[in-house]
């Protein structure tokens, strides 16, 4: 999920690529944000880059 966010995909695009509902994507994103203490997508992207989950 974080990698897809870092790639710049919207929730709808993530849902389509994973064959799940957009509400499910939102739930997963909110859970991920809580686990990594991210307040927004920018924080999540920064975390993904720092941890090597995505490349700039």
C-alpha cells in the first residue's frame, strides 16, 4: 500500500490495481498511517522512501 501511495496512485487507482473496493483501500491506508505514525500521504511517502519500500 505504501509503495503504491509513493508511486502517486490515488485511492481509486490503488483499488483498481488490487481488485478491491476503494473503502477497503482507505481502511488499509488509515491502518498503515496509524502504524507508522503518519499524518498524511506526504509523511507516508517519506517513510516509504526512508525504509526502502519505494524509490524516488
